[in-house]
């Protein structure tokens, strides 16, 4: 992803592929982060006499860190203070004639911000354990002294939604074997594990 793409995702409404495989308009990541700072805001009604709005300290810290880094980088780069908001600073920086060093640095740091925001807003959901199922590669259903389940299914996308089945994967923690793509539905059938059971109320068929 180029610096321009990263900054666009951070500061503008953009298209993103949803679990249905279609592109949807989603808000700027910095707007999502700002909204996450006061998660109860939209429900509180904003009345002055109501209970105080809870603050997500992690979201606030991240927002401040991004803002301070961007503003101090800009000061170092341009020799003047940026007095307007962060959402306008980043596209402005992209429009400048950057040195290759600044370009490479900003490319890296903007991807780190995207990762940090995404992880904070949509924490990774744990893989589904395929309890009682035997790995066709090593023949084990449990492994190690703690008798852990060998097979697990990865079925969530980076936002915690159920991914398309073509993006699912199965891994064996016992022998390290892995299956992906079309192999997943084949293996689930072979293991006699219907998709309905795995996904419970999520109405996905294998
Ligand atoms: Zn195995």
C-alpha cells in the first residue's frame, strides 16, 4: 500500500470489501478511532445532567500519539508548526515534495497506525477449536501434556466478522499441517463437521 492509500484510509471515507464480498463505504479510520474514545457517546443523548461518558483510554492514547507524532514530524520536515487538525495534516504531507527518506518513513509509520487502529477497534477473535476431530495428517485429536485440541478453524476477518468460507483455514497445532481455500469445506465434510454447527446462529452453510 502506498503512502497515499494509507493516508486516504486514515482520513477519508473509503471502500472496503465486507463479509458478503461486496465493497462498502466505511468511515475514515481516524474517525472510527475518535468515535471509539467515547463509545457510549451516541447513546447518552449528550445531556449535561446525565452520567459522565466513559472514555476508552487506549483509544485516546493512540489518537494523541498519532497526532503528536504527525505534528512533530511535520515540524521537523517543514520548520513550522501545524495548527489545524490532524485529518488535514496527513493529506497535506502527502501532497508535499517528500525526500525518499521521509517518504519511506511515513509509508511505514502510516501502516503502523492503520494496524494499531484496526487492532484496537476490532480485536482478533480466537480460532474455533475443532474438538474431538482427528487431524488427517498426524492422526491426533489432542496433543501435548496439556492435551490441547489439535485442529482449529480460522473463520474471522480482520474486523471480527465471519469471513467468506473461501478465506477460512484449518491448522493442526500437533503437526503443523494446514488447509486453505477449497480444501477447508472438503476437510470439514470429511471430519463430519457441518458448517451450521460450527457457525451456530451465523447461518453459513459449508
Ligand atoms: Zn496434525
